[in-house]
């Protein structure tokens, strides 16, 4: 089917291919489905939940697109490379990379009390994994392509008792600023979206507490917690022709929370 698969969508990514990490749940799944609606074929990286992966592939196929799902631990270099090798084999090209996979340890821990194991695991998934996958993408991505990484409001204002998470996301923002210069001559844009609270499985343990949810909403000027689709829309935009002159930017998608923290 030529053009965007959903009538009225002005973004047409037909014939182009995206790799989305963390692509079978939450923001990653929502982004993959929007990219597919716009005409792109997608490669979905996921950790271990095969049922979620199958369901997402089927959802893409119902939209008329093609998708493959690849299991792996992206904190391991070999698994990150395997994800992109699968993209090479299935589609023979790469136009977009959405680096979404990450962890947020939900229990608050002061830095003085944080176990070295927690720090290293957070950095392995959130930073090493982004390095391995973004490097693989940079080696393959076609002229006119786009890289979109997912950071956080915590990267910009810090997050007490979640220092590991905030530090890992802050490093990603610095990576965006440098990589956009490196890839600019190839007409590849590099940007990030910075969500705040999102109503996904990752934050469910906090958001199900009514008192905590009320406090969170009070700190967001728009007064609501974002949905996965609220974050996916700006990701699609940054992959589109409408964002062709935007690079090196951190797009806040957090209801204004970064201004109120």
C-alpha cells in the first residue's frame, strides 16, 4: 500500500525501515505502531517476553506493514549487533533508530546507600545498551535518516534517590549533542525526547498509589500523566520530513513538568 497506511496521516514513511528498542511494550510499542501506520517497516528489539513481541508483530501486520522481533540483552554488545544484523537480513536498509529500551529502579535509594550492583546494572542497560545500539545504527543509517533517543526530565533536573537513572539519562543527552555533529554531513538528524511520568508498566508500582499519583499530577502544569502514545507522537514527528532541520535537540514531552521541578 502506497502512502501512509491510515487515511489523513500527513507523514509518509513508505519503503523505509525503523529499529525500535524496547519495541514491544509501552512507549516503544506505541512508537513502532505509529511508524508502521505511517508506512515504515519495523524491527523490534525486546528482552524476553515473547508473547508481547508476537502481539506487536501481529499489530504491525494488521496495519499492512512488516515487522520482525529480535530477543536479546542490549547491554551485551553481541546482542545489540545481532539486532541490527537481523534488520540487514530482513530489510537491507535502516532509516530510523528509536533508542527506547531502559530501566528505572522504582525503589528510592540515596546515593550513599546505593549498591554498586544497582549502579552498574542501570548503566549497563541505559547507557552501554544505548552506546552499542546507537553505534550500530550510526554505521548503517541511510542519508536523510533519523536517530531518536529517549531520555527523561531526570536528565535535566536530576532526581534525588534515583541518581543512577538520572545520570544515565543525562549521559544520553550529551551523546545526542555530539553525535548530531558527527552525522550531520550525512543528513542524519539526532534528537531525543524527554518524558516525565508515563502511564506504563515501568511506573505502575508508583502510579497505582493514589496519594503518590495526586502528588505527581500536582507537579505537572498540564495536570496529567502522559500515555505511551503521547510520547510516540513526537518520536514519529522527529523521524518525519517535518523535522528535517531539527537536530541536537532535547524535546520535552512531559506536560511542562521540567519547568516545575
